[in-house]
């Protein structure tokens, strides 16, 4: 139980403190790492698919409160992402920074693709140009920031596989 408490507190700190305080400070020309996706990666890889799914829903619902016109869309995307990342647990070798950065970057891209597809079907025009102008730089930056955060999570004992 203490493991899950430490994990949830760490992921909540990454998502909320990172997104509100650290993100704007380290942003480069308006591009900052997506700390909620980073928290989702840590939660999914550390706890599995059920906690990843629940955590994704909660984080997405909190983000959805900012845009009531699209209420539930972030929650849906992050729920799918949390489930998929939880399924990666046990299949990924921890301690390889390039692999972990790739997982983080692909998670950002997958989340944004699903988000843009659903949002474009709800609105009149599609703006898939933001996939190249916003998503790819955020994915690369999140991958680099993910290396550091995943090393911290591993140092705290949150990524160790339990039998």
C-alpha cells in the first residue's frame, strides 16, 4: 500500500507541479514537455494497466475542467494511453534511456493523434498541421525530460518490478 501511495504522490507532483511551475520556466519558444503524459508513463510502467487506466481517467478529467466544451475528451485519450502503457509493463527493459525516451515521445504522439482525430470530427475543420508544429517538438522535449524523470522514479524504487 505504501508503494502505491508513493507512486500516486510522485505522479501527482510530476503532473501538477511540473505542468504549472516547471513547464513554463523551461519552455523553449512556447514548447514545454507534457508533464501529464510523463506522469502517465511513470504510472503505467510502474503499476500496470488498471492503475494506469484509472490514473489516466482522473488526470484527463482534471485537464478537461479547463475546457468544458470538450469535456471528457482528455479523459478518454488518457484512459486509452494509461491502459496501453500499463500493458507495456514487464515488456520493457528499464534503464535504457533511448528506449524510455522513445516510449515517452510515442506516447505524446499517440495521445495527440487520437485527440486531434476526435476533435476534428466534432468541429468543422481539421487542424492536423498542429501535429507537426506542436506535437512533434513537444514529443521530443518530453522524451528528453522523461529520461530524467524516469531515472528519478527508478532511484526512488517506483519502477522496480514486483512479483
